[in-house]
C-alpha cells in the first residue's frame, strides 16, 4: 500500500484551488493536472507499507497534540526538473509555525512507532500540475497568475492510500485524526 498523511480541503477551498488550477491549464500547452478530489497538503510521505502497519500509523497520528493551524495559500510556484521545460506547479503556503510544529510532532510519533517515512525537509505546497509546459517561456509562474490568499483551518489530518483504478490515480482515506 502506498501511503501518506495529509490535510484534505473542504469543498469551498477545493473549488477556489480548482479555479487557480484551471487558470494554469489555460496558459499551458500540456500538463497532468491534479483532480479536484485529490487536492491535499502532504504532511508525511510514508511510501509502501503493509496493511498490518495501519494501526501503528494511526496510533502515531493519535499521539500528536491538538492544533489550530490556519493555512494561507498565497502564491504559485514551480519546481523545474532537469529538462527545465516541464514543471511541477504548486500553490505555496505561507510559513507557519503551528503547521511546522504539527509536522514535527507527527514525524516524531511515526519514528516512535517505527514507521518509515520520507525524511526530506517539509516544504508546504499543494501540487496542482505535473509535467506542465507553459505556452509562454517564463521562469516564474507567479508573474502570470495572481490570486487573493485563501485561508483554511483544517479540522483533521488523514492517512491516505494512493491507488490506480483504470489508470486513474485515486486517493482513498483510511483513517483520520481530529486536530481541534
């Protein structure tokens, strides 16, 4: 099972993010754009795990303190792969000490439960497109599309499974832990 722990968005936030994604799609010649149902903020990527590890992962999630985290989605950005043509396009989240604390506690709890995860530095972003090629050869997408900041307070975090059904990527919630 390919797993990750994430914050999912409510309907109104997802709609606002979808509008931004569609603005990017309009100025792109190609790309693989994230489905609205799959929009999320990854807190910890766990990778491949067995079904029997889900209880330990859920225990780790239950150990974190209650948090009120206000997310501010503020700008677009991109990561360019080696070809420097296609890009991964993301919505950036304003730096946030409560979010960083939540991620730190979650990762500490996963370590205590002996759950392996990707220990890369946490860079809060929401992927809206992969392998995107923009019509204009600009280096910074945030100069093309601007939007009003989106504020969101998550109520819970989720353990998610990434699966492919009929060649379509689906993220399925396995369990959740409330933050408030």
